[in-house]
């Protein structure tokens, strides 16, 4: 069964600095997808970035990049130039190749300090 | 606007009083699912559906029912709610169940309190 581990319950970062949120996963499937979602205090879930297991390059979306290390089974989210609006809960998730819905980690709460 | 709509957004009810949380999507997505979010536990799957009349249990299905009679709707039913079902509930949909197509669009969430 798929499993996602986020070991950092909470993190602080100074505004304009870069921050890395850790995510490790466990699966025996060769084909899978990895996702990051943001949940601000207002509660909605916002899709940030996706990485396929066969993608050769790390995914990037604006200030977000996914540091994908397949051999280590890690999919860390890097946020460059942090902004106050980045303060939120961040969830890493995995999709198996077919069938069951995404499996989520327990999340990391990021606080950006001015 | 492409969206997933769930109602009610907030509900306080009492133990044993049946309730339904509706979910509707306008994106013609095949795949729909329900999650509950509890502090320290992240999001956990309740039920999911790969197409009309096809539903399956997730990780925490006890005490819940679902149905998928139409592609756009996927209601969550609590036949006899109990206090341990107090939670924040999310409905979500995606194009399909394969990894790349499984980018979920979430509803705004329904905060349920069972007294």
C-alpha cells in the first residue's frame, strides 16, 4: 500500500528566503504521481505541483519546484522567495497508477515571518 | 467556472439524525471522492467512485454511505451520525484515476459537528 510521510509538523521561514518541505513516500508500483497541495487558513485545498514517476526533470511551477529523488523515494517541495501569503498547511500526496484516490501525508504547517 | 460545489458548508446536528452532504462537479470528471480532515491526521479517504454506479471504500468508510447515480453528483450520507464523525469533509473530482490525470479539484469543504 502507498504511504506518504511528512516529518515536519511545523516550520518557520523568513520572508524572501527559500524553504524546503520534506516528503517521503513508499510504494511498490513503478508508475505513480506525486502532488503538493496548499491549504491556507481559509480552508480550501489548492493544487500546486505534480511530478510523474517517469518524468526525467523536476517539476517547476513559478516559485514552486519539486525536488524528486526517486532512489530515495523523496519528493520535497521547494518554495523560493517566500512570501507572507505562503503561510499555510502543505500536503504531499501520491497517486497509484490506477484506481484508488490520492493518499495524503499529515501535512506541514509553514509560517512565513516578516 | 469549473468547480466542485458541496453543501452545506457548515452543519451542526445531533447524534442519530440522518444527514446528507451534497457534492456536484461541472467538469465532466469521471472520478470523484470524499475525504475527511482531522487535526494531526491529514486527509483520509472515505469513499471514491470511478464512474456512474461504481463506488468503492477508502480507508475510513465506517458510518458513511455514498451513491453515484449521475456523473456530476456524489452525495455523502451519514445514516446515524456520531460525535466521532465531527470533522471537515472534502469532496473532490478528477479527470480519471491514472496518476497524471488524478489532479484533484476540491470543493470548499463542509464542517460538520455532531453533538
